[in-house]
């Protein structure tokens, strides 16, 4: 049988694990978050209190994702009202802390003059307490039933923002970790990519790898954006990556794309989604490029002679019709040639929607390396506030005689 002490220890262990899982530990650099500040500001206005906060207990410390009326970055946990409120896991209202034996010796009461406290625990999806929504006043007071309900409503709003934003942040970190860890440079070739989700996570993906002197690149775009598209995108990436051994050994890209499509068809049908996909295999020795374009249509080659070539295909996206097939095409990248593959999020930011490839070709020609052109893509997405995910992969072949 669990004792009260062991039960309390188990609860605290679960609570701390929930904090860690949501990434709510004390941040290295504390920044204000307007989503949370909006709620705490509203609380001080509605209740007429000088102070309000969202409080997180991490280990032995308390920190504040949002606070109004005071400026303490960190406080020892045992010196807070919230330590008691979170342990009780219930709405805690202290009308006058100076005469309450449980709180009278807290430094904020004894030295800071705080008299009134009201705290509502906030929970994760499994019911673990992960924070407290709090009101403070230097005057004794209490809350009537309507005010208490309003406080609980504001706490529920803060809880939703806190838990959802933390989960999205972690999802964004995971999605970013699934991208290639670094640029690829080998035998005069330089490949680099960037993925800029419109939200915390997105439905765009890219991947590249070099095996047996063959560079295999894939760039996909799942219909829509956000978490749902990101989940499907993870499946697309895994399916494309599973074909890598076959691709680098010379298998027809139309056949490997068909295999990817069959793997994804059930998920796409259930999700009511489709995927555009461009993938290619580049022979680093002679520059031969084998490619498949499944409904993407957004790949440009900037030649050394100044001409710009679009790589086109009439094949449909994956997930439209079960009986669809895809065709492998070929081109060639000579020394000094450059290629940019991108998603339609970048297309939406271009000035010329009719002959867009000229604008993209000019963008590529102005930058001597992939890092430069990708930084230009990032600047464009930032300046014009992209409404969709923006992803691009740049492939540069070093000119003959270049160091």
C-alpha cells in the first residue's frame, strides 16, 4: 500500500516528467510571450489586482512564462504560494496571507507585502499539474462565485495556450531534426536545403544523401500545413528514404516513385490529402541527372551560358488516382551549372507568376553558393510574410578549374 509520502513523491515525479516532456523547464533565456501576456494583462484588468502570473515549478525553482506587476525571473520553489497550490491540485484562494499560518512566513508576504492570492492549477492532457494561473494583491480580499468562475475560465485559456504551444514547439524541433544535419559537399558538388514552415510545423520536407557516387535528393509538399500535414510529411520522407538503396543502384525512378505512392496511398486516402514530390539521382562523375516530377513542376536549372531551363513533367501528384504511374526523365548538369528545387510556398512570393522561372534563374545566378541563394529565399519569405511552407534545395556543380 502506498503511504502519503510515497504517493506524494510519485505525483511529483509524474509532474516533473510532464514539465520535461513539454519542454517547460527554466529556459536559458527568458523572453516575453504575447500570447501569455495577453491573458495575464486581462486578469489584472478584470480583477483589479496589481499582479498576475503563469507560474511553472521546475525542480527547486519557480519561473514565469508571463508575469504582470513584478519582475522576479526565478524564485525558490518553497517560497511560492504555487508550491502549495500545485501540491493540493485544486483552486487555492488565500484572502489574507499575513494571518494564514500556511503562508504568513513566505518572503513575498513577510517582506513583499502580498496579502491576497488566488491560484488555479493548469494540467497537461494526462491530468498532471504543469503550472498555475495566479492573482496577487497587496490588500486582503476574496472572490465571489462569478469571479472564481471567470478566474477558472482564464486559467483554462492559459492552460490551452501553454500546453498546445509547448507540444507544437517540440514537434517543430523533432521535424527540424529529421532534416539533413549538414550540407553535402563531395567531388565538386555542393547540396544544401532550407525548410521554413508557415506555422511551427509544416507539410514540406526535403532529404538528400550521397552513396556510391550518386546523390539522391527528394523534396515533397503535402497539401495543407500544420500538424496534420507534418505527420503525413514524416511518412513521405520515410517512404522516399526507403527507396534510397534502389535509387543509387540505378533503379528506375518511376518505379521507385510508384513504390512510394503505394506505401502512402492508404494514409493519403484516409487523410484526404495528396503530395507533390520531386526526386532525382545525380551521378557525381558525369553529371547525369535522373528525375521524377510528381505534380511539383518547380525545378530550375541555371546554365553557365546564362540560359534557364525548367524541368517539367505531366505526371500527377501522389494520392490523386491509385492507378497513376510516373516516368523517369533525364538531364545533365555540366561544371558550373546550378539547380534549385522548391515548393510552391516560394512560388507564391515571386513577382512574375507567368514566367517565374526567369526570376528564379536570376536569383540563383546572383549567388555563388547554395548558402547564399537559400539565405535569399529566407529573406524573401520573411519580407513578404509567407502564407505557406517554403522549402528549397540548391545543387551547385563547381566550375572546371575552380578551387
